[in-house]
C-alpha cells in the first residue's frame, strides 16, 4: 500500500526523496497527461489522495471527477485505458505529470485523441469575438456508442 510522507520542510519537498504531495483546499492535485512517445498533451485533470495512490498501485491513470465526485479509472467504461509509463511530480510536489500509452488511441470523452482539440487565436489573429479552430477533424470513437446517453462528465 502506498504511503505519502508528511510535508516537513522546503528542503525535504524540493530536494528530498520522499513523495509528499500537496493537495489543495479541496483535497485535489492537478494532473497533466501527455502521450509517452510523442509528448502530445492529451488532457488535464485532478486527483485526490486515493486516485494518486491507485494510479501508483495500478500503473493506470485514475483521476477524481470533480463534477461527479467519484474516482474515475480512465478507460473503465470506454476501454481507452491510460497505461502510465512515467509519473513525475513538480518541485513543490503540487502538480503531477503522467506520461502514458493510450490503449485505443483516444483520451477525450468527446471522441477525439486529445482533450486539447481546438486552438484559440492570439495576437493579430484574435478578434473581439473569439472563434475556436479545430486541430482534429475526425473522432477516434463515437461517444454515443461508448457512453450511451450518459450525462456529459464535465460541468457546464
């Protein structure tokens, strides 16, 4: 069973060898997930203490769904499991970076490979009313076939 160290000093956190993650006031830590091979940004999510421990124990990504208030083992429903090849923690131990292999080729519940499938114009390209541009035009899977009429897991 995974155990986290108690946070005792800046030196321990920044230069030590003990894992002592810092969760926010809601008990969450942000997670950035990228493809292990390409480095492509796939998604951003959160973990609570239990999700981080399960991710370490299973070697598969487990997140905390803020909208549904439940653990979310990525791919449990869709089959699009994220196999963790590397887990990194930042210098303050308050952000997690997962480098994963995606089983099935997609990470986004909307059906695209990445959750970051649109760009926002900046600088001279920006206008008063922003229009997003799609970077992916084909979905890897049909969300209605995988999830049915289940409610969208994101809050509006």
